[in-house]
C-alpha cells in the first residue's frame, strides 16, 4: 500500500512538472514569435529608410556579396537592384579609380579596406567609370563594419555621395587661380591693394624686380617701405593725393621719386581710380610702373628746348653787331646747330625706346611741331606734315574728344597742366590705340602765354593687360562666391590672407572678415584643427573634420611653396558636411 501510494505521488509530481514545462514552452514560443514579428517590422523599416536616403547605400555580407542597395546607389553605379544583388568585390563589373586617376585595385575598394582593417573608413574619394558615360562620377565614400555579439563580422554598410560638381568646381577654381597668378606675375606693372591707413594687403610678386622689396616685406611694414622712402620733394603731394582718394573720392594719379632697396632712386607713376568698402574698411586697388627712362627722356627734351631757346635769343642779339661779328657768330651758330642735331638725335632715340612722341604748339601762329616718333604713334606719314586742328580731332575716339579739348583749354586759360588718357584711330590702319598725353603751358619773358608743349605715349599694351587682369579677377571672384564652400589662405606667419565663399554665411561671417587676423587666434578653441594646419605648414597635406557650433566642416589643407621649395603659406578648402553626418547618425540609430 505504501509502495503504490508512493508511485501515485510521483506520477502526480511528474504531471505537475510536465504542465509547468509546457506552460514555460508556450511562453517562450510566444516570445519568439513576438521577436520574429518585431525583427520583420524593423527590417522593413530599415529597408524603407535606406531607400529614402539621399546618398547611395550598399550593404555587403562578410564575403563582400551585396545583400542590400538603394535607388541612389543604382543610379550612381548604372546598375539595377537585380544586377547588383549578390555581386562581390572581385566582380569585373566594378571599375573604380583613385583621385590621381590610377585604376583602383580590389584590395583598395572601400569594402575590402574595411574587411582588412576591421575599422570604419571615412571620406574616401573614388571615381566611378561607367561604360555608358564618357566622364567620371566622383563620390565621397564612408564605410562601417557591423559585428555579431561574439565579435564576428556580420556586414559592411557603405554609403557614398556624388561630389562630381564639387570636383569640377575645384578644377575650375584651380585653373582660374593659375591664370590669375600667371597674369599678375607676367605683366610688367605692379598691382596693389591697400587700406585707408596705407597698409598693403596685396602686392604682385614683380614688385621685387621693380623696387627691390618682396611682397612679404611689404606686408610686414607697408608704411616704412612706401611713404618713408619717397623723396622729400614728392612726399607731401603723394600723401595729399592718397588722402583725397579715400576722403574725397578723387582719383590717385601721382608721379614721385622713391629709393629702391639697393639705394638707387627711381621714378614711379602710381594710379588708383576709386575706393570700395569691404567688411567695414575702405580699400583701393591700383597699379604703379617704373617711368625712370621716360623722365630722363622728358628732361633731355626740356634741356634741348631750353638750350635752343637760349641760343636763339643770344644769337639774335649778337646779329645786330657788325658784319664781321655777324659772320663769326654765324659760324658759331652752325656749330651750335650741329650740337643741337646731335642732341635731338639722342632725344629721338630716347623717344623711340620709350615709344614717346613730343610736340610743340605755338599759340600765336598756330604752328605745331611733331617729333618723328609722334608721327609713328599716330600712323601718319611725315611727308604730310602736322595735321590741321580739325583733322587732328577727327583722329580721336568720339567719346574722348571733349575731355581732351577741355584739358587743353584749361591749360591755355588757367595754366593747368594735364595728364589724360584717350583713344585714337591710326591714320594708316584705322587701328584703335590708347594714348597717354601730358601737356603744359609755357609763357614768354613778359608772362604772356606763348606755347603748349607735351609728350604722348602709346599705352595700349598696358591698358589691355589691365583689362585682362580685371576679367580674370571677376571670374575668380564669381567661382569662389558661387561654390558651396569656403576658400581661404594663410601666409607663413600664420596671418589669414584669403577668406571667400558662400559657406561663410553658415558661420555668420562675411567674405574677407577674418583677413589679417592670426589663424591661431581664430582657431584657438579648435586644437585639432591647429595641429592639422601646423602639419600643412611643415609641407604635408592634411585634412580634418571640425564641428563649429551646429555645423560640421571637412577641412583640407595644402602647403604653398615658392620656386625654391620653401613653404610660404597654405591654402585650405572647407566643405559643410553637416547634412551628410546627420544622415549617417540617423542611419546608425535606425540600425
């Protein structure tokens, strides 16, 4: 009875345990079904999110075969979903190149690099060669490995954004900058930009050839290298003209003597048309050129005229003496005329060298005298003589006749010297040429206006170069301000020399606002960025992502070297990648 009773109790216990186990299994099975349903819902949501992203997304299995791709990826790669599914990295359908246009090997593919390193890949630039296109599609690639809980690689998520337009803009910008620098370097005149305080913020490299000082020396001490070195007789008129440029808007057009670095004195013709405001400061752009040889020619011309006048007056007085004295004086006069011819020959050669012609207009008789070089400038045959005043005016461009007539009338009526640029049409070819004319009134011993004298120089080549320079500057300015980025430069002392681009608006800055400031002050709160800048200053390419406020910037720094290979500064380009980073974060959260 006891044994039977024990067996019955054991059966009851086993039945209870069986029911408990069945209940537990039902609970586990229900939980499993809920997990499967949640996983299916998550997978559907994940695929929907990937398809809605504005960047290409490709998900690879651990063996590099493609398990998921979105429409943007299909469009960039030129393949359908069916064509991409299951393809591996070694598939011959893939054709990629590096930035230097060399063919990318399979081991350098983004998915291959992530598998080999086990680390994420960031901002990897690659070119896609598609058989249906005759150009490359450039993409910025980011790839992230996903691991199982035991550390085994599960999949690799690759996303890529089309940066073809950015690459094209970079190339356009680079070509424009090269053309601009080539033009600035090769024109004979020196171009400059200064502020109202007289500080030089830009000066073309050829200043060293003309003046002896390098641009860097000007940037370190503008006033000491300009006003302090001007001849004492010229410094006041130069200061006053420069002050009037900024205070009254009068054009700056001055000729002055200045001492070169080697101690030699030279003549410069310095010009600026007007001023402009930028970031609350006023600036002027101008150009100066060496006119030392022209000044020497003018002095020789004046000396020859003075000598001629003196000799003529002296000989006239002496001719009233006896016939014997007259004969003697006549002989002396012939000798003087021979010397004068030699002097005029020298003057003519000087005028040809400088492409300068001279003229004299005697007011009472109306007779005008031209130098041989002036005939050449106007394309007029010397046998025809000096043209009449009506014919003379017809040679000028219609828009320039009135200003020239006004200048000559002011010279005659108010003894006001003039310096004016105008256009003519050469008589022999009809070709339009730019002429610079300088004239002044001379009076006789009684103070009566006697004659106008002057010189004319063909400046067509210089005007064409100035126009070409303005065109290149406008093109460069348009490219920089149209691109969705920031272009900037830093000199070897760490001073910011360039800050342009529409990307500045996102930082609350205006173009050029930080020019002149130290990059170490501007980036003092971003030590990682300063480390990358120092790396570029040492001669290496560098790049870094920097978060400024609520924006994330991808920065590339490149050293600039002179012809001797010395680092003279760096250039940089900053691209706002905030939207891309946010998309990556959202995709990561979804996963």
